[in-house]
C-alpha cells in the first residue's frame, strides 16, 4: 500500500514538473513574441524617424538586407561609413550600366566602423548579393585606444543592431568583440532583452504624449525639411527603396565659407585633421582591421565578390600628407587582396579630383559622386 502511494506521488510530481516546464516554455514564447512586437511597433519607428537617436540611418542595415534579398536584379551593396553614404549614388550607377538590370544599394552609416558593421555579415551572406563594395579608407583602420567618445557610440550601435538581430545573424564576429562590449549585444540566452530595456520607457512615454496631443507624430518619415536628412522612411514603404539607393544629403559645407574661412580651413583645420588617429592608421592588433578581415574572408568563402573601395579625400589634404602616412592602409589592401573574389579600387591617388568635388575634407559632393559613379559603373560593367 505504501509502495502504491509512493508511486502515485511520484507520478503526480512528474506531471506537475512537466506542466511547470510546459508553462515556462509557453510563457517564454509569449514573452519573446510580445517583446518583438513591442520593439517592432513601439521602439523601431521612433528609431527610424530619429526621435530616440540622433540619426535614423543607424537602424537601416538589417531591414535593408531583407529588401536586397528579394531583389531579383544583379545586386551591388555599399557598406561603410558616411564616406559611403556621401560617395555612392545608386541610381546613377544603375542607369550607367546598360548591359544588365543592376540594383545598387547604399547602406553606409554615419560614423560606421568595421568593428560595428561586421554584425551584419551573416545577414548579408544570407541575402545573396552579387557584389559588395566595402569601404576601406585610412579612417576605417584607426586604433580604438586613440579614440575619444567612441565607447558611447559603440554601445548605441550595438543596442540598435540588437533590435533587429536573429539567431542566424550570430557568427564568428562574436569572437572579435571586446569583453566590455558584449553586454551591449542581445543574446538569445544570456541577455535577450537589453536593447528593448534601453529604449522602451522613452518610446512608451513619447507614444503616450502623442495620444494626448502634446507630441504630434504624423507618421511621415520626413516630418519637415530639416529632419529629412536625419529621418529614415519605414521599411516596405514607397520611399524605402529609393532611400536605400540615394540617401538625402546636406548642402555643400564648404560653399558657406568666404575666402578667409576657406584659407583657414585649408591651412589650419586640415593639417590638424591629418594629425588625428583616423588619418594615421595602425593595422597591427587593430580591431577594425580584424573586422574587415572577417567580413572579406566570410564574403570570399561564400562566393560573393568584394570591391575594396578607398574614397578620395580633399586634394589639399593629399598634398599635405607626410611620407608613408598611409602605408598601413595600402598594406591592408594588399593583405585582403589575398582572398578569392576580392578586388581593390583605390581612388585616393587619382589626379582627377578637384576641391569642388568635396563637401568637406573627406566627404564627396555632387560632382565628386558623379566621378565615382563613372568609375564604379565601368568597374561593375566588367563584372556583370
């Protein structure tokens, strides 16, 4: 009798445990779904329209790759910083290549560093682009130890990227991340809701204010002309695809200078710029270089063609470079050319550039973009 009662209690305990585990599992699924829903409908729109962060462009990479994956054309994608954002005119290149239908996308991110941009590597590979134009300028190779204010930017970008991460997006790039930065990245097991926790309260407060009329959000990606540069259209809207090819840009900065101001810029400001870490690259033990190598190797292993594009800089700046100042940059290009399906297009040393081609020391303006369009179109026409 005692044995029978003990067996019944054991069976009851097993049933209770099974029920508890089932409830925990169901609760976890509901929590994950509800959290993703909160992020999708409450947080992400306010990231895109630059309400919660300075620039909505910080959030475009992962949704952009979903759009690119659905593109049945020959797809070409530019990855990099604002140099890419200002330097690559997708529709110009599209229309200049007459032999095939080509879609050229520009997903350069303001302040983008290879160390941060490598998080999109697996998503990029799974989207099956034909060519990736990977920015490789001296500024992409600076050492973090020489940078100030960088940690806050890395934290912000990792948390925003984490809003869009899927399990399939994780890969070897995790091994490159510094220990102190891992806490900023959502991980399905150890830290699944960090990014939502960062932005939810501010987003919820804004939505509540909108409901009572103290804040007006008309749902437009460009709520006024001044914000059009900072805001991003919602994915899957009519403006989205055009935005991915041709992001809106600011008016030419140097056009606002009088002769005295321009002389000061060229004789004082530019020499000071050239002394900064971003113009004195060090490729040894450099996290940015490791990230570049990871991306190039991953693309190469998956049969994706990569063009290492070095955008030009202001001609006066080139004339002021010290001897061998960009040797580490040139050596890095040579190292990465050792992988299959990799080519280089180094535009820094071409003698075609004029001061009026530039927005400032390192960003191109309209005429500069047109020259890049011509060069890149000729390059891609050979590859299509």
